[in-house]
């Protein structure tokens, strides 16, 4: 079930790495006599998890790293570089710069400043921090369906937050946004290209049109959905949003979601490199080794794992970020699985499906009975879904919220497993209905 061939490849690469330091005198290595028993205990403990790596896990945004990412990350830990200052990780710093440049090119940035972070939360914090420095005291505006991190990070930064209503498809309502912009109190608008709950894509072209009339920064939160810019099967309205990303002031993307990376690996990008001046600080004990820019000089984080940069670089070396490539085809396959699953749900009289997926997240609710019961019955049959509390208006309900089922079909294998997933969902739904009437 687990891929293990890269263990052999890793051993060969480790021997090569050791050879790079052959001029050094030998040193003793740690005693590992008890490591085997400890690792066996670790393996047993890790068994107390949902099978995130398996296609029957179709719940939260959890995607297994690519084998080359796992191996490259492990290989780098023998050195354990720190990508804060150049003398902490020369090679891994260069690899981070190259990897970030490839991501910037994927989005069409002609110039950029950017770096990796511990994840989307930290990346979004940095982008909102820059917005606050450039528009001090002004509000951060984001959709009601945006990730909660925007409201929370606005609080951390002591910036006011404005929640923009969402439309019936979970996208930002631009008429409501313009009414807020007219006050002149908003300094940054967050456009979510793939909301966490429903995968909805905010109308970025319309938001950018409003920027021509009102002064504010546009920040794209593509932590979950950003890589779909490479997919070739997006709906026209969704495609238009991704094609406009290059006009944003800042972008966040999480390689540890669709980028096949281990946790945690986020990335923040700015279109204007001059914002780097906002990060300016002095650390005479850290930045003495080179006159080149140290990544710590353009990051709010200090120590950062060079292993994350090595793993990302290796993955993109194997799977370049190009339309029509193997990586892009995997994204298209995920969306195809979501569309096919939505079609089945929409045709089944037992379910309500509020809208077709923009990316690869599907939400639905039973017309009768309990979503939670279906969730439990599916789990009993090894199909792991997720639940979400969504606005009743999505489902034509007068209730403020509706408990709904949710799936993120973010593994390309999900498409091949769709028949099995549907059979289990059918069994779980019937079992939940039988419980209701017993």
C-alpha cells in the first residue's frame, strides 16, 4: 500500500551527500541501538489516524506528499539547513529562490518578491501586515466565506475587519463590496480563489475593476486553490479569475495542499519587490556572512526549514508547473472527479446540491434525515467524509445554517475510485435512513 522504492533511492542519494563532505575528518555517529523499538512504537501510534493517503479518505484538505518530496525532505534533514540566513543554508536558500520564482512565473508575475512560510496562515499574515503598513488603520475586507484566518490575523495586526456578504454560490458579492468601498475605509480586499468550505472562487476580475475606482490593495488567497491556474477544465468564469491573478498585489499559495509537499509549506508573493523595505531590520549576528539578500530579511519568521525548500524544488524539478504537464493533468483529474461526483449527487433525489464545484470541493445535504448520521455510517464503511455548517440560503432553506456533507477530491486517484465511493455513500445513506425510521 505504501510506496517504498524511494527508500532505496534515498539511501543512494545519502551516500552521494556524504561524499560531498569527504574531506572532513570522520566523527562518531549517535547510538541507534534502541531506535528500532522506538520507531515500531511510533508506527503503532501513527496507526491511530484516518487514512489520509487513501482515496477512501475524501474529507478534509489532506493530500499525501509526492515520494520525491518525502525523500528530498528526509535527505535535507541530515544537513538540517535553516533558510533564515545564507550561512544557515546556502544551497537550500538558492533552491527556495528558484522554487518561489517558478511559482511567481506560474501566476504571471513579471517581477516579484517572495519566500516560503510555515503555511497559509503565516503567509496571509505577512500579506495583510504589508497592506496595513501601506494603508495604516484601514480595514481588511474579505468574503463571509473566506478563511477565518483573515479576521483573526486582522485582529493580531490590530486592523479593523469588514466581512463582505457572499452570493448564493459562496462567492464575494461585489455590489456589497462596492458599497463598503465607497466609505474609503478599506485598504485591502482579500479575494479567495478557492474558499475552504466550498471551493468557491471569488470574482477577481470584478474586484480588480473596482480597484480602478477606489484605492485599495488586492490580495489573492490561493492557499488551497492557487495551483488550479494550471488546470485546463475550469469553467469560463473561474478561468477568468485565475487569468487575472497577475494583476494582484500579493498572492498566497500552500504547496502543502495541492503542491504535493509535507506540512508545513506556504508561500507569499508580492508583485512589487519594493515592499521588501517594510521588512527592513538589523541583525549583526545573523547577516554578516554575505552582502546578498538573506531570506530572513524579507520574512517575519526567523528560523525556517531549508528542508521544505529542498522538497519543493525537487518536486517541481520532477513535475514542472506548466499547463499540459503531468502535474497540471493531476489537478484536472481532481476537478473531473468533483464534477462527476456532483452530477451523481444532483441526479439523486435523496440529496440537495447547492451548486456545481468551481474546483474540487463538493458540498451536499440530505433532503431528509441527518447529515451526521450519513457521515458516521460512511466512516463505519471506511469512507471518510467531512461536515460543514453552511448558510441555509445555499440550499434554499430558511434556516440560518444547514449541516452539510463535504468532500475534497484532491487526489487524482479519486476519479478512479468514484464508483467505490458512490457505492459506500449509497449504503451509508440507506443505513442512516433506516435508523431514522426504526
